[in-house]
């Protein structure tokens, strides 16, 4: 007996086939943010804080709301601001970039602070992940160095 002659079987087969076509993988959306040219500072012995520096380049508007790394318990966005004759570090709740904007995180300016620093002793590189307001994650592997 031909299976497609049974009542309803042809309809079931057509429905399954149509569903499978609808489940085809979509093309990956273009990345909104590129992370490059970075490094993570090795702290002096006994210190449990470090900093990471990198360049961000946006192709569309993006607001970064979180950062993380397996090297630290907590990662925060920070900047340096002048307070009279002193430079003080301030936490940034988020970092926004406009389409086409490039923002450099560098010593003496914007940077990522890594608190609870605990990389493996043999580590020579580390990952930093930035998370935008939509939940998209951007991960980069950076070298660890003293300066």
C-alpha cells in the first residue's frame, strides 16, 4: 500500500515538509561591534585588581550594559575624570556608541576594571566578554602583559 494514499498522511507529510523549510538556519546577522587591539594588564603580585584595554568599533548604535571575564569575579566599565588637580576613576553604568563610532579604552581614560583577579598561573591570554542591551555577547581574547 502506498503511504501517501492513506487519508491525512499526505497532508501530514506536506505540513512536516513545510515546517522543516521554515526551520532552515537563518543567515547570521552582521556584528554590530568589533573588539580589537587590546590587552589585559597583569597586576603587581598580591593585587586582586587589573584593567583591560581595547578598541571598540560600532557599525550600528550599541549600548553595552555588562562585561565579564573568567579571569575575575567582576568586570566594570570605568573612566578617568579630573577632580581639581587629581585624576579619579569613576564607574560607567553603560557605554554607548553611535553608528560608525570608534572608542578606545586605554590607560588614563576609559578602561575595564577586573575585580577579584584570579587567572591560572600559566595564563598568557584572557577573554573579555561585553554584553549589549539586547543581550548580544561580544567576546575577545587578549594577551596578558605588564604594560
